[in-house]
C-alpha cells in the first residue's frame, strides 16, 4: 500500500518504485473556464479520498492528470484494477456502497482492446474508457461482475483506446445500408460499463472520445446517461455523438436512480445538448413492472411531449429496455438499499436464466414482457407519437 505524501510529510518518497510521479498535470487541452466539474456541486458528488492505482496507470499522462485533480486523495498501489480484495472482494464494502462511490477511484490500464458487434443499441460496443460509476442505480448491471463495490475505474490508456477505434472505424469503410442503429453512420457505444457524463467529472477521457469521433465521418459515438454535466456542452461534437438520456417515471427514479440528476432535469437539458451539436435520444429504461406503472409512464411521456421543443422531437428516437435483474446483485442490494429490492425482485412475474459467467439473471416472464412492451408502445404512440422506438428489449 502506498500513501501519497502531503507536502507536510517532508521530502516526497518514491511511489510504486518509480522515481517520482510528477504532481503537475500532464499537458492536456485546457478545460472550459469555470468548469462544472470544479464546482461545489460536482465536488459533493465526487469527494475522492482514496485512489487505488496500478503503477502504470498512475504514471501515465491521464493518471497524472487525475492525481493532480484530487491532491488530498490517498494513493494505494494495486497489482490489478480487477483484484482489489479490500474493495471489490470485501463483503462489508456493500454496507458502504454509496460512500465508496463518492470517495473512491480506481485507475487501471485497459488490457483488452476489442470492439464487439452489437446490433441493438449500437452497431458496435467500443472498449470503454471506464468501468463502474459514481451514480447508484440499484438495477445497474455493472456491479454483477465487480462484487461488493462499484466505484469508477478509469482506464488511463485512452490514447490506445482511441488508436484502436480509429483503426476499427477505418476498416469498416462506409455503412453499406441503413439499419435501426442509424441510417448512415456506424454507431459505437462508448459507455457500456459506466456513465461518460460522470466520467467527465474525473478526467478528459469522454472529451477525447467526443473529439475523436467528430473527425470520423462514417462513425458516431453513443452513450447513455443519467447525469446532466454542462461541461459536455463545450465539446463541439458536430453531430458525431449521440447522447441518450435515460428516463423513467419520477417515483421510480427517486427510489431506484440514486445520486443521478432528476429526470425532469435530464429532459430539460435535451435542447441544450442538441444546440451544442449532440444528437439527443432517450432510453426508456429500465421499465419496471409494478402496480400503476402504465399511469406513471403515461404521465412521463405527456411531460416530455409538453416540454420538449419541436427541434428535439424531430430527431429524437428511443430505446425501450425492460428490467433485468440478478440474484447476486439482489443479495448485495439488500445490504444497502432493501426498499429498492421490493420493486426489482418480483420472482412471481420473473423467470430465471443462467448467464454465461454462471450468474442467475432474472427477466420478466415472456408473457409479462410481451404485454408490457405492447402497453408501453401504445402509450408512446398515444402521448409522444413523435418518439420513434428504435428497438425494444
Ligand atoms: S448511471 Fe448507468 S453505469 Fe451508472 S450506476 Fe446508473 S446504470 Fe450503472
């Protein structure tokens, strides 16, 4: 374990066996003046006190930028960002779920740089710039593979991720024909295992990706978010990044989407993001079947219809995603937010399926899901007919 010495601790000791990691940030494009990520509000969401870092990640330019942003944080050396027994492997961490998300960061080097075909939300799933999240959605699938804690892990080798993506985009050439992902561009999901808008509070990984995609005319980045980060408005995506604001009825969100921006704020931000050069879509997700859910969704869709300007409606599309849950995650959630499990864990209307990595996943029974999707499609057609559904899952 290494502790980053504070200036009062005398001469700086070597870190990780390296001579010294410079404290000054690496040369990076300057963030916008008075960036939101430096505001008191952002600092309340992320009050980083502990950074677990692989040596190479801490020594990299992006790692140094992050360490410089959080000078009070204790630096702890880890062999691998995946194997941190006192964090992910410690059952007691689940009792501290929210505090760890607020106070802890992990820095790692992404080893596997693979772009996978998808075909539903996006054409391709890019190797993401992070894994984990500072927000606390109770149903989030990312912790299923991480154990008892799920803070943000930032991958610091963003240069290699960008180089890999540049090669992949070039190798595809033009998209031969339109599909439901996009009529023209190959769509790359860049935020499969995190929230890129939240990552932008930590470092410039999201900014680097948005800027890279604006130079790739055959491709488009896409990510879902539940957080309104005004700093993203400065990035000039020039139409090459699709931001997908996830929405759900306010009562569900208050119970299940902890630490996120309120749903009405996400909806209200849509026009600003469109005007800043993003394509703005919506994820109607997850749809949680509970008594009165249809009325709650009708109210949400009517609200969207009332407040969204025509220019947003004209280009908006939606994805509909029914809740999936997981037995292991249920046990973890019971330790920190049992009330959420009252609506998520409904074995009477759910069926189980063993996943590839051995976990037990729960989805709504086929008949329940079919009916729910038909109901929701009807609600969209009635209350927000401008919102074409790209796919429902
Ligand atoms: S915003 Fe996304 S990644 Fe973050 S906790 Fe919620 S579902 Fe998970």
